[in-house]
């Protein structure tokens, strides 16, 4: 059962009891990510995430790691477009110690300038790693094209230039403004004592500011854009994307099902056409990414350098078939079973459940229960599928990005 409580300090706690396990996953979510950052200091949320592990007033970085190991915990963090999460999985008996460590990191991190300099070098290497991983690079590039001029187009990791502008004052000022009591969500799933977890956090967050200013929603001003990056690589990577739907859009489940039909499995249309029939790609798939106010639909393929245009032609074929014929009832039924299975499989561990309820509350400010999600897929009709197919079936409306070993006219290939 999922329960939501509001602490007297203004922070939301969302809890899911799983009494038959002996473990627990605890996450502290901050409603602060790339969308909240001024463009000139892009990457500051991610920088803060790194610095949270670099020492507090009473623990060195090594002591943080040692204390987690002492309770057999597994912990990590990640930064997204709209939220940052710090989490730990441990035995239920060690929950209090896990909560104390995470709170110490969130509330008492020193943000030491010497450690900041070291971590800035680490992040520079992380940026290079992404640039040296062309499939990651092309995904980031096409997202930036779709949301150009909109906060969702901000880079999560930032750039070497924006990183240089982030000094201690900038970092701590952003942290103070964004990590407020009302922007934090405590998410917990597993076997735990509800009263104890509430008391753990009730009086611990008062040193944070009570609230942060709501940012005004910015409309996405979309137009097709194209970008090609040249790298010394052995394979070309292409990504084509078009606006999709948000997390709260009534078409959310239909869009997920359409993505599954088009490129979500080995029996999907794109896989069968581009890989199995034409032999153009080892990896080809589609994905529907959604945020609180927008989303996008993406098609990716990794192909030989001289096969980019042919692969785009194959993608065009499938989109034209989708426009002409739609999807079949058999495809829809199969996609529903695949999507429900993937969702349920992901819920069969405490960390997966914590991620689900935490992200729901942090980004959407409400929790979608497993029953709601399964029902959401079940309720999708053939008419719903025709509606979302209309959003994605015109290749001329797509942005196009490629990372390849030379020059390539992406716009010409897509307008073909």
C-alpha cells in the first residue's frame, strides 16, 4: 500500500510497505535538475550531486563510503532533467543509519573548494567520455535540437565552458535556492516502521529554506533542426526525434505502446525492417521520453557510414506505413502485454518501487499506483493509437542528429 504524508516542515514523504522483504530503499529527491538552471551555469545540479559525496562537516568522502559499507548498503545518485535523487538500499534493520548518512550529505556537505576543483576535473572527463560514446552523444544532441530555446534542452552534465563559471558561491547559492523543504520528496519502499521513518525526518530539515519560487512554464517553440558531428569512429549513429507527450498527457500510455510497436522489441517494425530485412543496423529502436510538461519520440540506429541515407529511407518507409495503415489489433494486444510485463518486472525490487513513487511525486506531484499504470495500458483503444500515430508519422517534421566520421547532409536525407 502506498501512503503519502506531509511533514510539518512542508516536505512530502511517500511510502510503500512491502512487509514480506527484509530490505528497504530510501531516496531523497530534490525537484531540481537541468530545467532549473540558468543556461550560463548549465550542469550545476549535476555538479552538486557529485559534491554531495565529497565530505560533510563530520565525515570525509572516505568515511561516507566506509559508513555505507559498514551497514552493507548500496548507494548512489543521479541527476535528470527535472529532479535529482540520492538513494540507498540496505537491510531494514539498518534504515536509521542509512537515513542519517543521506541527511548528513544533503544538509551538511562542506562543498570544499579544493574538492570542488578535483571534482570539476572529474566532470570534464565525464563530458569527454560522453563525447567518446557516440550513441550517448547523439541522444543528447537530438534532445537539445527538439527543445532548443526551452529549459528541457539544457544539458544535464553541462559543458566545459559552463563548468568554469561555477564557483563555490554559485554552487552553494543554487543549492540553497533549489533544495528547499517543499522541493524535497522522501521516498521509501520495503519493510520499515512508518512512524519511525516519519520521526527521522520530521525535525531534520528545518535548516533548509521553506520554499522556492515556482518557475513560469515556457512553451516549446518547435521546428525541425539538424546537426551532424564528425568523429573518428567506426560506425555512424543517427537519431531522429519529434515532439511527443508529457507524463500527465491522456495519450501517455498510447504513446508508450506505439513506441513499443515501432521499435521496442525484436519483433518490432523498425527492428524487422532495418535490421532483419535490410541488414543495415545492429541496433535500432524507438523510445518515448516524457517530462512534466512535454515529451519527444525518438528513433535511433547505428549503421555503417555509407548506409545513413538508406537507413533513413527505411525509417521513412515504416512511418509511411504507419500513416497509411495504422497498427493492428494484434500488435496492440502484444504491446500491452510487453509494456505491462516490463513495468511489473521493474516493480519486483524495492529500489525499483522507490524510484517509481519518488519520481512520480517529485515530478508529477502525485503517485501513480501499479494498478493505475496497468489499467492505463489496458484502456488504450485502436482510436487512441491512431491519434498518437498522427504525431509521429511525418518524417519531415523530425529533428535529425548524426555522429559520423565525415560530413553528411542530414536535412537533405530526411526531406528526401
